[in-house]
C-alpha cells in the first residue's frame, strides 16, 4: 500500500484532531493514542497549537480543520468494487 501524503492525517492524528475539534484545550494525555512525538509533528504541520500559557494543552487550528476535512483518496481496487 502506498504511503499517505503528508497533508493527510493518519488514524492517530485524525483521532487527536477530532477530539480537539469537539473539546478544545485538552491535555496531551487525553489525546491518546497520540504521543509526544505525534503531537510535536502535528504542531510542526500547524494542525494544532499549544494554548497560550500552557505547553500541555492544545487547540486545533484552521489548518488542522482543513486536514480533517480533506478527502482521503481510495485505492483503485476499491473504486472498481464500488461500481
């Protein structure tokens, strides 16, 4: 299976983004299964940002909302079965 494009969140990133969309300001431990490395990568991608004054609470950014809404391409074999 080909690797997913970096602008599309994988399962763990998507889960964290969905949690933050529903409850902004969650603590890092509540974003599991996303660990510290995943969260730092999401900050680098500007999908999430630490809340002011708290390095362990995060909020979703507009870029994170866009990544969450991005269409996930389906493999060709799945497209053929859908017809």
